[in-house]
C-alpha cells in the first residue's frame, strides 16, 4: 500500500473502524478528501467534501490506534412555502418544536485532552473559537457526558465570520442548539437537550414553544414577522423527538441583510447564495398574500439590498480605496492572535491585524479582511474591461 508521509493514520485500523475498505481510505487521502488538522492536532483528521456515509466536516480522532468520530452537522433543508413544507415534513407527528435560528457561525465542541476544542462546520479547529468556548461551557458536562457533542451558534459583534449587533451581545456568546451522540450522530430530544443545557448553565437558542401542526403555519408566520422587525434571522422547526429532519425558515429582513453584505463583495460570493435569497422572497411574498403596498415595500427592500452596496463598492474603488471587512476579536492568550492569523491565511483569506490593545485581562485586536477579487474586478471594470 502507498505510504503518505504527511498522514500518520494507520489506514488498516481506520478502515476497520469506519467499516470501509482500506483502498477507499487510501483513495480519500490521495484525493485530499481526508486531511489532518493543522498546528498541534496532527492526530485529528477532517473529511473534506463528500465522504462515504458521513456528513461534510466529519472529524476522525486517532487515540493511538483507537478511534473516535465527530460527525458533521447534518444540512438542514429550507421551507420555501411554510404551510406545504410543514405538512410534507411532519404529517406523521402531531406537533413541532420551534426554536430561533440565530445568525452567527456554528461550531461543535468536545473535550480533548482536558481542554475544550471547537470544530467549524468544515471540520477545522478554529483557534479563536476554541479559546472563547472555554468561557462559555462548563467542562464538567463533558466529563460526565463524554459521548455527547455540543453544537452551538457563536453570535455577536466580535465575530470574525458574521458580525451581528442585533442580539444585545457585547462581544461574542455561544448558544446551544443541538446535542448528538458521537459516532452515530443520533440527536437528543429537544426537551432532554434543553434540560441538560439548563442543568449545566449553558446559554441556549430561544424556544418559542411546541405547536400543533394545524396551528403551526399561522403561529410561525407571526413569529417570523416579529423576528424580522428586530433584524433576527428566523426559526428552525423540529420534531420534538429529533427523529425527523428539521427544516428552517427565515425572515425577509435577514435575506436582504445577507444580500446587502454579499453584494458589497459581489465577486467573492457564489451565485447560488445570491439567487436562493431572491427566490425566497418571491415564495414568501406569494404565501403571505401581500397587499400591493406590502409587496412594493418588499420590492424596495430587496432592490436596495442589492444595488446600494454595489454602488458604494464602485464609488469606494473609484476613489482609490480598497473594499474590506473590518471587525475585532478579543482573546486572553496573546498566542491565539498569531495562531488565528495563520489559520485565516491558510484558509486563503488576506487579512491585516492591527497591534493588540490590552483591556483588563484580555487583548482586543482590530482586523481588516481584504476582498481582493471584488477590488480587482471593480477596478478592471472602471478601466473599461468587458464583462465576460
């Protein structure tokens, strides 16, 4: 069998654990679909992209020949028309649990060598997230429930990925939205998960309640309207026992906020991301049977979220400035700053870190993320390049 010097994994034992042929493991390694994590975690491997019977971002930990699987978070499908989607997805049960879908980035947390570590959706270990979760989660939970992974949303303004000021959070916080067993990926019921989170003092996403299937479309629409007024994202609708797959539904204001941000950096954002949010607006407007006045307001909100940021981008580049995202983070350990910078650069991002400022027992660092593709494309257009 071919030897891969950068991979210390025992392919035969890993294949036995994953119930796959050794040749399949070797193929995943050769195609770089199975790679080890960076820095101090060379015995932790992540599956990139599609892997056999595993969610994207699944992580394999090699404990000196014995293995542990940290499954990726299953993709949640989206309701376009709420009433028909609820009927189709949950007709076999009598009620659904409705929780808030917060706007941030999700991580999975486990205890590893007496320290909590945070995996991103892609399976990377984020140094910044890992340092912050030490402040948010009680380690005793992981000692007493070593077979459970905690899934949560990192939300707040000091967020390197999605900066949001709508949650009355000063810096960054962690909100539990799921717990699942390692290896199998089986989820705890909504009630059991919420009981455990409360017992250990974990913050949780908001629960709006358990609704009967008949009343759910109208009640959820009311919830969505109220969340939209506050600039929040939406809801996740769940089988209380977590046997059936959840679905999500979002506010118009959240769709438009996403588009506003995306069109600032129009050449960095995938077209599917942009198009899907416009389509959501059409289906929601139809289902809500909007008056002409309501429809006009939606059209204006949608149009401005697309055109205004693009026009500002063009003006900025024309004035000789560079388009960038600016945000700040705070850490306790100064070493995390340099690890996080290296982490972002290895992800392919061009970032500029200012000098850290000491605030109490923490360091605050301002960061600029330069969106090179949009800058270059806009400048080329201003100089007469044709769109191809």
